[in-house]
C-alpha cells in the first residue's frame, strides 16, 4: 500500500525557501510531486503537515494542501483497488495527471463536439457506449492504461452482461478509438499508447446480412389501397420516393424542397458525404408529388410536411433529432400497417428501400453507374455493398454440383 504525505523538500531555493510537495512511498521507493508553492523552513509544521500561522497566507495554503492530499490519497487508493500490482510510476502518473488528460474527460469533449457538429444520430449512439465503458471500469483512467488486454476484457463484458452481438460490441471499441484519436491529435496523450493497429488490436466488422424486397413485393406496395391523406399513405410515398431515387437516404428525402426540382430533374446534395448530382424525375414520382402540391406555399418549402414547422433558428443537432424521431415513427407505420396491408412478410423500413434497389438491380447495372446512383465516395464501397445482392454465380455453381 502506498503512503502519501505533504512534505517540505530539503532543497533550498535561491530565495532561501523550500518547495512543498506530495511524497509518495511504496515498496521502500520514494517519489515527489511538486505543488508549485514555496515557504521558509520555520513556517512548516512537519508533524501536522501544515503551514504555520506565521505565514501570511497560511489559511489559504492549508486549505489547498488538504485538498491536494485528499485527491492524492483518493487516486492512489482508487488505482490500487483496481489493480493487484501497481508500480510507483503508475501511482505518480495517475496522481499527477490533470483531469483533462484522462479518458472520460476527453470522451465528454468528443460528445460535445458531436453535438456542436449537429451529429445527432452518432451522439445518441456513442453516448451510451461511453457510459458502458465507464460502468465497466468504475473509474476514470489514463490513456496509457487502456491496453489491448483491457479492451478485449471490455468486449467480453459487453457481450456477456449487455447481451449484444459482435458488431454492437465492436462499435463500442470504435468509439474508444475515436476518443483516442482525438486526444492524440490534441496532444493530450502520446501515440505510443494507442492500442490499435499493426500488432495491436484490430477492428474487423462482421458481415451483415442485407435483405431487400423483390420487384413483385415493391409492386404490392405500389398497388395496396391506402386512403389518400392518411399517414399510412404518406409513409408509403416516402418509401417509394426513396426507392425510385436509388434508395435515397431518409434524411435526404425529408429535406427535399420544391426548388430542388428543375427541368424535370431532382438536384440534391447527399447529407452523408456532401456529394451533389441530379436524377431525372420518373413518372411514378410525379404522381407522388401531385399529392403534395396543395401544401406548397413557395418554392423553398419542403415537399414533404414532416419538417415544415421546424424554426429556422434550430441548430443542425435538433434538426437531425427531429429527422430521427420522424424516421422512427415512419418505420413503425411501415412495419405495422403498410407491410401487413400489402401482404409483405419481410421487414419494411425506410432503409430497406436502399437495400431493395440494390437487390433488384443485382448485377444488371455496371458497378460504376451504381456508384454514381448510390453516391458512394469509393467504387470499393459500391462493390462491397452490391455483393450482398448478387447471387447468380453462386446459385449456378451450386446447381452445377447438386443438380443431378
């Protein structure tokens, strides 16, 4: 067990004062952390570890020393409680570390940055992940203490106690990596402590199973009778609008304005990567737009009414929050109302519109054209995404073996 005391060091300064320091003793080794204050030898009570009243600022200094000693003892005890073997250097580093250099202080800055950047979805996803890491550790930590072994233990903890799958567990590690990267960039910690990369912890996402609807199932959605003006019909319109524009993301669908339609083309910039482009207006989309023309006041209005009452002063964060709430409500109606009425057994959500376009396009469209339609930054992303929906070669190979 480490011993922590406030002492007056016996190394005299030029003005004949001596420095106040925290002395840490463990396993017969001693180390000092200087507090930045100096007094004369006759102003120090070594038994009480206090500045004598003869010093003009004795009360203020003693309050500071009591606080520093309590913090040092707490940190020392915390570290030794968590670890069976703790070195002198580890205790000194942990006591000496300013709060700004600890992981969870930086994690809060990371979350604050997400919020200020308007990244609502990422903020709401990453906040509970950081909370679970804190619950696992039950304390704050230095970046140097976050090792590959610790992260592997955290992965096991997440999967065992929170009952999550492999991908969700890995997403927790990704957040830790993001906080680490931010801290390194801000010179808060040294890159040598980075526990990821070659020879360290690697992050590999398991392949996810993407399932889209068939052309016949899309036809069922188009043909199902829903009352015009009902919310079910509105949800169907949003889903079809997304599908007709190559699986346009729901956040982009909700923000489309009448001014984005020019010369029978839709011009828009994808919110996820700021890629711009335009697509011709299919006749099927024109029929959807006709249902909303009566609500148009000016060309800068949103086509769909879901975001119309958002104040212009609202930050991007709260706009994204509104989009998330709207998407959740629309997905609920698609699953519980539209899908059953259309006779569809598969999961139906706004994001499934993107998978459906990929499923129906299969290998019929050149990959470079699909990259343009999806607005992927890299064709590698398109190849990886579209591989989920190309089955013909594998099916033919299977038939060649068992089709006797």
